[in-house]
C-alpha cells in the first residue's frame, strides 16, 4: 500500500499513513475526459433560442405578384433570406444533461486522485485548527504547507462555514466538502489539499 505524510498547519509531519489501493489506479485519460465533458455539459443552461420563419410576426401577405415584375418570386417577407426574416436551423431551448455509468465515474475519480499522489500534488493535513479563522491566518497556513500554485482545492470532510469564510478571499482557491467533489475540480486544481478525515471518507466511498 502506498503511504503519504500527514502534516499539521505548521507544515510539520505528524504521521505517515497508508492509503488504500485506489491510489494505485492507472491514469485513464479517456475516462477522465468523458467525465469532464459530462460535468461541463450538465452545467450548460441551453437557453439560447431564435425564431424561425413560422414564429416571426408578419409576412402573411405576398410581397408582390408572382409574375411580370422581373423580380424573383417570393411568398413571404419573413423568409430566412430576407432582412428581419426567420433564422434557419437556429438554436432552440434544450437540455444538455446526460449521465454516465457510476463505475466510469468511480474509475475517473480513482484515476485523478492517484495521479495527484504520484505527481506530489496531494497534501494531507491533520486538521485546520488555527487560533483564529481569518484569511490572514489561513494564508499563513498555505505558506507553511508550501502551497504556492495558481489554483488550489481544499477538501474537508463536511461543509465547514468557518473554513470556507476564511479561505474565500484567497484568489483561485476553492473549498469543497468531501461529498461534493468530482473529477472536474480535482483536475482544475494544481494542488489538492485534504484533511485526514476527508481522505478517509473518500476512501470509504470509493472502495
């Protein structure tokens, strides 16, 4: 079983813990790609809509008679080739939502977590317990943990308002509870920081 160091908020190693076999999963790029596309597609609103020639008001009268004018034949001024006419094959309100098998999602999660561990971009903290839950204090914690990447994700076991409010003013940093993480935020983050409790919870769910 692979092992990982557990740090305190001062950046010192307090223990070494074994992690489960999910952190030995190979990198499955296609599975990860499928999950990323699905997550982003499900966020799309699909509200774009235009009117076709049947929906545009007016155009009931034939612009001019069929023959004898030396002009092209037209039956409506709301034809798509006319100015102020309808739109051909334009977007309509629709849902982009779709699902993929749970086994595929699980494999993708295991794959990205294992890749973070192998690349040294997974940091485990015993607990976030500063003297004061303030942004200034949390910024010091990140310095102690040597986290200076542009994009960071912090995962806690459960939703914690104090931790969230302390980190929210730090740019390019997200805080999520363990039951809300998915493939996209993990791939987005350059450095993944988890509490020990969150790690154990994720292992329990993915086993």
